[in-house]
C-alpha cells in the first residue's frame, strides 16, 4: 500500500495537523500488512506558485518544450507521478485564515492539468486520478465543522471539490478543533485521535 503524505504546516512536528496526520498513517500501518510512505514536506521544499511560465509549459506539446519550459514543468510532472503511483493520500491541513496553506494550494495548482489529471469529453469533465482514497487531517483554532463558524470553513469544502474534480471521490476527513479555545484545547487532540482509532477499528 503506497501512501503519499503531504505535510503543509510551518510549525513542523509541533503542528496539530501533523500530529493528526501521523495518527492516520500509524493506523493505516496497522490496517495493512505492508505500507510504503512517501513524505512530501511542502514547507521545507518551497514550491513556486503557478505563473505564466508554468501555464505555458502545461499547454505546450512535450516535443516542443524548450529547456526553460522543461524546467518549469518538472515540478508538476514529479508531483503528478507521485500522486498517480500512490494508493492513499494523507494531507495535513492547518487552517490559515479560514482556508488551506498557500503551500498546499501551490501543490494543487501544479497537479491540476487538463489531459493529465482531468479531461474534457462529450459527456462532461472526467477525473483521471482514479482508485485512490484521501485522508484529510484538518486542524483549527476554533470549531468550524459545525456551529456559528461553519460558513467560514474553506478547507474541507474546497479540497473535496478540487480532489473530486480530478477523480478522488473517496475522501475521509478527521479534525482536531478548538486548539486555541481555553475550554477545548486540552481535549482537542485526544478527541481527534480517538475518532481516528475508532474509524480504523472497522478497516481490514
């Protein structure tokens, strides 16, 4: 079982999303006889944000790529190869300003490519990244899965839509919430870990 692990918090191992992502991977290891984990730290190796050069490279036939365009498209090619070779994707998602980290958005912009990870057909848009499951480890200072702040959450909804767009419909979400709230911060992580462990009790 090949797992692609995306780490996106600038707080590193101290990050709640990182710790929750670890819990998911640890339970995957218990659920499958053998796993291979490829870690992609999107903070340590900073990804260039999509620009005109990248977009031009995406739209240029391979045989017409200049050396400059070959260099520009290499990020995308590497990320897509890693994604396609994986069975499971685990994504650490700290909430920054109600949304995902810009490092994760940059990764997404490099993997969303017409004709490669999705295509336009007569029947509509078809995602080409198939037979995969994604786990989201979302961490937030407040509570956004329900209640008054639910409409401010642009993490889960965006990732469900964009991953579904390229064909990853099997998505499991775990949250550690309220880590900045005095009455919830002490129990937030134990509660999240318990939720993961309970969910994996039924995985074979």
